[in-house]
C-alpha cells in the first residue's frame, strides 16, 4: 500500500487523493482502536491455574452477561487442570459461550487446540484481545486458539464448525443453562459437534452462588430446578448424561473464593 501512496505522490494532481487516503486510514485506525477499547474495562481477573499465569479483562455493561467472569467458569478451569490436564495436551476442544475467553485460554495454555465460540461479535473482539494478551503463555504451553461466531440456531454454521474444526475430544461450557428456551438448540449443537469419543462438560452455578449474580448487578439468576430438569430431559434423549460435583483441593487457589460450593456440571457422552 505504501508503494501506491508513493506513486500517487509523484502526480501533483493526485495529491489530494493521497491526503484523502491518509485521512481515511487514520480514521479507520482510530475507529478500530475505539471499538476495541469499548469492549473492555479495567477489571482484570486471574485464572486459577497452578501451572500458568493467565488473566483476562472483563467487558463493558452493554455486552450482557458474557462480559463477566463467573465462579463456575473458574471452577471448571480448576477441575480440568486437576483431572484432565494430561489428556488435554494435544486435544481438540470446542468451547460454547466463551464470554471473556478465560476458560478457553486457560485450556489452551495446557496444550490444547481450542475453538472458542460465541454468538456476540463484541464478545469475540474482547476474547481476541484477551488471547493476544496471553499469547506467549499459550504458545509456551503448546496450545493454540481460534474464535468463531456461532449461534446455536444456525445449524449450517454449527455444521461448518464441526466439519472444519473437529472432530473434538472435548466440548466445554460454563454458565450457559440459564435460558430454558435455548436448551433444545444447545442439545442439537452438542449433538452436531460431538463424536463417539467426545467428553462434554457443562458447568453451572449452584443456588449458593446467587450472591455472585447479585453482586455483579446483572441478570440472569442461576438456573432453577425446573430449568435444569428441562435440560436434563433433553440431553438424555441424545446422550448418556449425569450430573456431577467436584470439590477443589483444599489449598488456596487464585481466583477461587473458597472450596465451597463445589463445581456442579453435566457430564455427557454419546454412548454406544
């Protein structure tokens, strides 16, 4: 592009075009900078990983619930590091509803190739910013990341991700069960992206974490029993499904407020 501007400069009659191009580039760069800045705030949250230093910035209020780091996401990281670290190295992982990206980035730092998806473009801008800030740690851990805009209602896009990025060894998610109307399409998305060997972990907050939702001043509340029962029924139609709990180790971990409540999650497999 610099060569084009140089050629334009040789023609006096075209200098105004050069100036216009420069103004356009300057304006575009500023707009891109402003857009990126408008996706994050100054609140930085550390991952509870023991073996790597990962942190992310949260988003701004107009980005919805995905802008925040939630407790069950931190506890999912803790669970995956303690129980699946060895098998995650070299694996392919799909994350649904990545939000700030803290879970996917943490998993990538363990040596996995992680496709981080969300339906909100602004959130993916925030995720890419957080990926860049943690790039050295991800590379040092032997992992890699990719981001994809993916709406569970768009089955063609889901199929494209499954075909071009899969097969996946793991599908992970946290705090995505609060909206009952989305459960049917979530199960369809899981079914499209999972294979016979895929491990699926979907973490959700317990009622004991309602304080956390109130403290952040945003909706939704943690899923109630009816909401979880609906997802359980839909998931059981396609998967071998179980509800599990995980109690973190007793030693203090960065980012975890305490060892209670435990992580609650659905563990799904495709079965025979």
